């Protein structure tokens, strides 16, 4: 099981590096979308907590 995890992690790292090298502009767009999603989720949690306290 541990060996499988290492192989999957290695393949994931190779895939990410390949994607960044072959298409850096597209990779940057995907990272931006990811961070926007995280920021939106954090804002939603903050709004929820604010309303909960009121």
C-alpha cells in the first residue's frame, strides 16, 4: 500500500511539472481559479460566522 502511494505521488508530481513546462499560461490560469475558489469559500465561512454571532 505504501509503495502504491509513492508511485501515485510520483506520477502526480511528474504530471504537474509536465503541465507547467508545456503550458505555463494555462497552468497559471488554473492556479488563479483555484485560489479564487478558496478565497470565495473562506469569505462564505466568514459571512456564516458573522451571521451566527448576530
